[in-house]
C-alpha cells in the first residue's frame, strides 16, 4: 500500500501503462467526475457492491474513504484501475481506497483535495447517518453534491437529521436516495389530484413515509397527518383513506438510483421543501 498522494498517483499511472504493455488497446483515463465515498465500519460490502454497478455508467476517479478513528494513526492508500472497451480504444476508471486511521480520520479533506481531478465536479456519497460534525462539514466544503440515503438513518433520529441536513442546503446541493425511491409514487399521487390531502397512510420505510408526507404538505400548503406502517420497501399509499394506484414497472436498483444523482448538478428545491416540512 502507498502512504502518500504522490505515490498513489505514480501507482495509477503504472497500472494504466501496464495494461497497454500487456497487449490491450491503448487506454485513456476517462473521468467525468470525482466520486468520494465515506464508508464507516459496517458499510464496506454495500459500498463496494454499489461501486461495481456504477463504474461503466459513470467512469470516474473514485476515492473511497474508510475512517477508522480507533486504529493507530496511519494513512494507507491502495489503487486499482478498471477498463472498458470504447471502440478501438480502452477507457479506464480509477479507484483509490484510503484507510484513515486515528487523527487522520478527523481531517479527510487533507487527503481528498490533492486527489481531486481538476475542473471536474465532485460528488460525495455518505453511507449511514452523518454526525453533522466538523469532519462532515469539512467534506461538504469541497464537494459539489452530497448524496445521502436517509433510509440508512435510525428512525428515531430522522427529524433531527433532516434539520441538520437542511442547515447545509445553502452550502452544497443535496440528494437523498430515500427521496428518489418515492419518485414513482409521487408521480401517481400527482395524477390522483385533486384531493384535500389531510391524511396520508404509507407502508414503507420511515424515511420514505416522512418524506412523502413532507412533500405533500409542502405542495398543498397545509399540515398533513401521517400514518406509517413499517416495511422494507414502499408498498402502498393512501390519501384521505383512498388507495393510490401502484406505479408500473420494477423498482430501480441501488446503483441506478445513485447513478441518476450523479447526472444532477443543481439544487433540488422540491426535495428541500419536503425536508423542511418533515423536520417541523
């Protein structure tokens, strides 16, 4: 493993050159962004699985940060390159895995900033619920879009978490995969309007239910009472006691939901309004 940014850049260059020497078609680094992933203990497998589904859709320099504050102070970097056929050439994307141990875990930007690809947007996927502390804010300052999944947050901290997230809306664009999972149902709700919308009953994760209620409240301009039945996926929605038709088609996979967020560069004002209503 490398222990400096210069060493990791050298290792990546050697990996790209080695592929050509082994007889592959000439390759070029094809990065459309820098994708940063904050991966606390327990999220490693999920993060790697999502990355595998993303690489060809969004070739990028991916920096995976594994904070381990309980370990002895150290910095370990490991590089790999993935190759994809692109006509007569082969394009490549880079993955840098960074283990931030001890005090290193409290200052991630000192590692991330030197590894960013110049003049490309920076996205950060934060696994689990942030602590909304100095470490979190340090990364918020260097990214163009923050991507969370509030389904990964404990149900009893959702309101507080949404309140903390809302404080960062003016500092970076924010996406929430839990919100994206409600998109097909929001479309069906819009088609079912007009209705008074005083009560919504949702069978889903707590985050999805709260966001749907917040969205409906922000759109209608009045409070909406929420009845929530826990479920792993969004299964049914009733408004004022009337069932809303289930959306057609299959639910998109996790990597596709994240992929759609990597194509967006501006703030989602509708989502922001839903969050503000949800944390009242």
